C-alpha cells in the first residue's frame, strides 16, 4: 500500500487485521451527514459524541470508501479498531 497522502487527509489504520486507508472526502462527509441525520457538517462534532454501534459502522464505511477501500470492511472492525480509526481520520483533517 502506498504511503498516505497527508495533504488529502488520508490515514492508514489497521482494520480486520490489514492496513486500510481512510479519508474524509466530500463524498464521505455527505454519506456521514445522511447516515447521522445531520443538516450540515457543523453538527458533526456534537453528534460524534453520541454514536451508536450502527452509527460508528456507517461513519467508518464512509471513511473507508473515501480512502478507496471496500466499505463493507467496516462490519468486520472491532469496536476499538473503529473508534481508533475514526479518531485518526478526524485528526488527519484537522
């Protein structure tokens, strides 16, 4: 796997035993907004604090898709992997 492109906000994390690229693209952000029922992205920080397991899986799938990874991998992630991946992806685009 090529090194992540920090200019794009890409990160590589381990999910389901393999390195996976995550990226918060515009498309990923739109999927996250829709999945979480947000009116706009400014509501995301407050909503992230109250994610259900289903929400976390949807967010992770969108981030995987943004990184050109199969989004269905999200269903195989452990809770610690998913939480760490989300934190890494959000930190990368800060």
